[in-house]
C-alpha cells in the first residue's frame, strides 16, 4: 500500500495486524513481543513447533537496511476494511478493537463464531464479506 496505493482498491484485514503510521509500536507493547522465541508445544525434547520473531530481531536482522515507513499520503489513501474475528485467541478482541480505535478503517465487519483462521472456521461468511468489499471498492 505504501509503494503503490493507486493500484489497490481496498485493503482487507482479517485476523491480521492493521498497522498504520504510528500504531504498530503500540500494538507490540500490548502483545509484549519483545524477543524472538521458539515454542515447544510438543515438549522440550521435540522440535520447535513455531518461532515468533520479536521487533528487535525484525529490525536488526530482517530489514536493518530498509525500515518500514507508512505515510498518510500513500498508506492512508487506500480504503481499509477490518474484519473482527470474535473468537480469535491469537489477536484477541482487545487488540483488534485497539487497532480499530487508534487507526480507524473505512469499515468494520464482524464475523461471529470464527477463530484466527477465518477461511476455515467461517469460509462462507468471509467470502460474502470479501465479495461485497471487492464490489464496493473496485
């Protein structure tokens, strides 16, 4: 969105971080992702099941030569729609509504009874919203 806002009809955020020119720093504080970490959901004697990249590692290892910059002129010119997943335990409701309040999108849609992976837990409802958004903003 930052590089080619004129090529994007609308950005849809479904179980995703809706960043903005200033909001991502505050989200990281709320989620307390200060360091990268391995998760061992099958016990410490088995391979790691996931890896979470913290902001320090992200800034120093992944984009140390090109930090992201979001501007209101470009990022802010693309219509944004946020889809609330009311049963998301990865990006909890408090964080979803924090993003909506502090970086208001053009529209907010709510899908009740869906978890973080909306396309599996409520695929028909997600499709319906995406179809409507595409029709409205195209």
